[in-house]
C-alpha cells in the first residue's frame, strides 16, 4: 500500500531525506519562487528576503565555507551599507594631517590678530607735532634721540579729578619735565633737562602763524619755550642750545600718565626715603611698594619735600618712568590681552607724538627705558655749572663732550648732577 500521494512513490523519493528515508543526508532545499519587492539587490549579495546559501557538511567538516556568513551579516543584503552590513568602514584618523591644519589655523589667527592690532594701535597715535616746522636744525648723528615731555595739561580731567589729583586748575599747559633719551649700540642714555635750565631762545618759525621770529639773545627758563610756542619751539630751543638733533617728540599729560599706570595694574618702585608733600599730595614711607595712578602722579611731581628740589625730582621721574616701562614690558602684561589692550589704549590715547613717529619707534623708546632701569644704560641730569637769578646754568664743556659722544653713539662717560 502506497502511503504517498498520487503520482508519488518510493522511487520518486530517491535518496531524499524524509519519512522512511534511509539516507542520512538532508533533503535539498526546495526551490520556490520568491516575490521580489523594492529595488534590486547589490551585486554579490543574496536576493532580498532569501536565506543565504548554507554551507555543506562533508566528511565531518564544512566545505566551501563563506567566512562572511557568521560575521553579523543581516539577511537581505544590508541596503545602502558596506560589505559587513553596518555601513562604510571608517578609515583611521590621519593625525599628521590634523596637526598640520591645526597649526596652520593657529598661525593664521595669530597673524590676523597681530596685523589688526598694529593698525588699531597705529590709528590711535596722536601725531600732532610737525618737526618739519623746526628751522636750522643740527646734523643728525648716530642712533636715535627722543625728546620726552611731561606736561601739566589738565585736558580730560573733571573738577573732581583735578581736586583728587591735586593738579590745580590753571589754563593751558606747561612742561613739567623734559628728558632726552638716546638709543644706540652702546646702551640707552636718559638725560633730564631741568625745567629751570637757563637757555637762549633762537630764531624760530611760528608753529601756527608760519612767521619767522628773529632771535635777540633772550635768556629764559627752558619751560618758557614750550609755553611760548609749543613743542616745535621747545625742540628748536633744545637743538640750538645743545647741538643735538632730536629725531622724535613724545608728550604726555597728567590724566594720561595716571591712566597708563592704572591700566598696567600699578607700578612697583623702591622709594628711597619718607616723602610727605601737601602740594602734590605725596605721602609715602621708605621702601618698596606699588603705586597706583594717583600715587604715581604725586610721586613724580613732588619737589618741595626733597632736599635737591627740582634736581631730585628729575631723578625720581627717571626712576619711575623706567619702572613703568619695565612693568609694561613684563610677560604678565604683554601676554595678558585683558591687561595689554587697556594699557596700550590708555597710553596711545594719552600720547602726543611727531608726525613721523611709528609704533616701532615707540616700542624702541619703551624698551630702551626698560634697559635703563635694568642697568643696561645710563641715567643722569644735564651737567650744571651753577645758577643765576634762579636759572640753572649748564656746564658748557661737559655738555659739548656729552653731545659729541651721543652724536657718535659712543659710550657716555660724562656725568651730570
């Protein structure tokens, strides 16, 4: 009796695996038409929805084994993915390339910031002094000579500021201090010109009128030249009485000086003696201390409490300006943008310079003043020979020797008071 359906027989079964089969081999998979939907499968992958071909077992092992079958491949071919079914394989990061582009980016940012800072700072310089108006100038020597002037200008100060800083309320402005800074190959030299120095007003050209005023041999105090016709006549008078060519002019007023000190975070200085001066407001104990803008202004203006009066004051001014330059040039200021930019802004807004003055000249001036405080240069007063009628007389022989050494950019051996 045949238990198989019609048209089936044991002979039809052959060696197929099934009920009553004597074969140990499994029955081959029946081929059935699959309904295909969607897009065609990528080449080399099993048709969508069909089980991949299974390995054949032969002689106790797997024959023609496809190692990709058991690696997590998803049946159906992994649409849109890579060969492993999880998407395209990520390449290892190229660290050398990343480092190179990071360095290029940082350098670009640094260059752009530096250039922008330069043009910003250059635009803030007040180039109001025209040295081309100065006539009959001495021949230029070696090195560079800066005439640095501290004026008693109250411009920018409120009534409350004037009272707090004890500047008074005088109109106009006069020179409160004058110094020549020489820079060259033999170290910087800082020379104070006492404002009571006796000088001759030479023939000069009016800075506003353009009119030439003939010299009459008139003897005045040096600060009178500035009061009479401003920076141009002061430069003309200094050059005439010394024979030294002035390359650049730099001026700062009361308010600007105090603002720079405050922006720099104060200036540390060693005060050699107790100082108390009701006129300037100075009240200091001997020793090292940090002065803010108000205290610094009182310190550099003090003269009545000093034995040498104006001569001792010029020494204190030299000492403080050198310390200020040293403070501005420290890494804590230069590398800190929150201190550097306010300091630069306060300084550049406050300075009045000549039309040919550039940022590199200004940097050279500050760096040289820093060198004076560091012992790399010389600081002195103009050599004096006595006084007459309250005016201080220069020692003509020493001044001539000093100017010769400066013009030749030699090491200065002359000493002043």
